[in-house]
């Protein structure tokens, strides 16, 4: 089904609540980020939680924690969009999850930022493999060019040494589970919009890829040569273009509903 939505107005009206969410109680992770703790309480009626993957500190670059790019604003604003644009009972606060903890099994949908910077040890990779084969869903975003793709695939091969990565066709179910997204285009990061960075030949064409389980279910969805998280983060800015922002929300919502129903 197709919807002509005006997400920017929705998010502008909700902008003040972002700051309130950021003040919720939590604990600091080992690299200084505050994250909400504790399981979802029974009776909350929560169907979905935004869970961000915290990979180890080797993903740092000059003090910048690459797993946490756009965090927490991107997460907050996407959660607000899901609450307004769907009937999914959505947890109002995001979660940070760690591959060293079995807590990861409590969060069946996980977002990975800039996986071109991640590495996993054997134990972490085994836990992620088990998590995904049990029915978990993982969305990878914000890798650009061949170098970052290869570094991302190093981590993927730790988790799934033998599973193929496929290019998803326009008619794949994941692009039609809620919104019909027959034709997609590149979702630019702000460094390409107002940061002056130029696309190289290997980063100029967007790719929508996936890894499936033995039943054909997508376990890992990969947005390569796009920055979906940046579009969520800057959805309240009049300087971020509307069309890629709307596509970013629709892609995210389709991936949520696919993960919940497959």
C-alpha cells in the first residue's frame, strides 16, 4: 500500500519531547554512554523496541564511537515516527545491546551503525549467530564504498562463514510488507549534503542486500551506500531533503514489520 505522508511536520510537533526522553534514568556503558537498564515490565504492552548494537571500542576513531553515530537523537526521532505512523506498541526509549551479554535475546530487532568499523571475537560471533538463527533480525546501516563493505563483511563472515549475501530485487516482500517501495534511491548522510564530501565511484550507487536463513527469512538487512540513521536524526531540520527522509522512515518501518512477522 502507498501512503503520502508528511513526516517532517509530525517530527517538528514532537521535537520538544526528544529532550525529555534523553533525561530518562539509566546507567553509563563502559565507554561513557548512558543507556536505559532493566527488562520490559510485563503488562506494558510493548511490541517493539529500538535496540542499538554496541560493538567493542576498536570501532573508535579519534575518540568518536562509531557504533554510536547519530545516537541518541536518531533513535529517539525514529521511535517517535514509528509511534505516530503505525499502531505498533513501541517502547518510548531506545536500548543499547551488547554482544557479550545474553540480554541481547530480549531484543529481537537490532540496528547496527557503521558496521564497517566492527569486529567480533569468536564468542560474540557465536552468540549473534544463535540470536539470528533463533529468529532475530539485524539491520546494518551507513557503510560506504568497497573498503567499508569489506570490513563489514569481515564481521559478517565471523557470524556466518558460509551464507550468501544477496542483492534484493524490487519485488522482495520486505519492500512491500507495509509501504510499497518498488524504487528506492540513495539516502545521503549529512556529510554529503552540507559537509562537502563527494561520492566516489564505489559509493555512489545504493545497494539493498540481505542474508537469509534456511527457510528464506531475511535475518540481516544491509543498507550499503546510504545513511538511513542520518535521515532519522535530521528529520526535524529544514535543510535535510524531504524525499530521502521519508524513504528512510518507510524503509525502517518495513524492516520492523518484516522482523516482527517472519
